[in-house]
């Protein structure tokens, strides 16, 4: 993710929020490409309360959900409901969710180049418009409650900076 953000130009920063399953020094190493390119980074480590997490998602210009494990994404659903742009990368379940989103989620391959290209598209387009959400909420809830399970190792979010 940091490599993808490093490839972008303009006023952009990176917010990484949530509990990590790896040592913070490893995350710092992953962030090196971005810091070397002068990208402002905000790391919000640890467990976040629901209100704090929702506020972060609402405050971003774009949320990136990038992983290879299959299953519904609560982060993707929260971002769509908050009318925050979403780039989803990797898992085929994310690709299906993007296709189901009515154009509010852009999917890419799980590569720095793919994510950077999608971020460029999203950040240079108009913000997502509010639209009907009842169907997508119901579909998401049905899929989540159907027994699909997955485990996040950590969450990544990207923001086109307006005030870091």
C-alpha cells in the first residue's frame, strides 16, 4: 500500500488504523517507500472503538481494502454506507462486492501498480453520490451472517489530504 501511495503525485497522505498482528517495526519498514517520498503518514495503532473507526472512515477521501482472503468486508461496507470512495484489491469476493456496488467501489489487482492506478482514478473523480443503500446493506448482512469468516491482519486506508 505504501508503495502504491508513493507512486502518486499531489497532496496525498496515508492513514493506517487498527490493531496489527505483526510488530510495529515491520509496519514501519512497509511504510519506508512512502516516507522516503515525503508522504505524510498517520498510524492509529491498537483497537479502535466503533465510533472512532466510523469517524475515521467518514473523514477519508478514499478507503483501500486490500487483501487476498475471501469473504465480506465490514470495512468496505462501512465506507460505502459513509459515501467514502473505495478501492478494493485482491480477493475475488472484493471484486464481486465492487461489481455489486453500483460503481461506488473500484476493484484492482493486488499489486502496487494496480492499487496506484485505481487510487488515481478514484481521487481524480467526483466523490461518490449518496444512493439507495437498503439492498446493499441487506445483501451484505445476509452474506456476513451466512457463516463466511475471515481474519484481517491489519487495515489500510488512504486519504487525499485535506488536513493532516
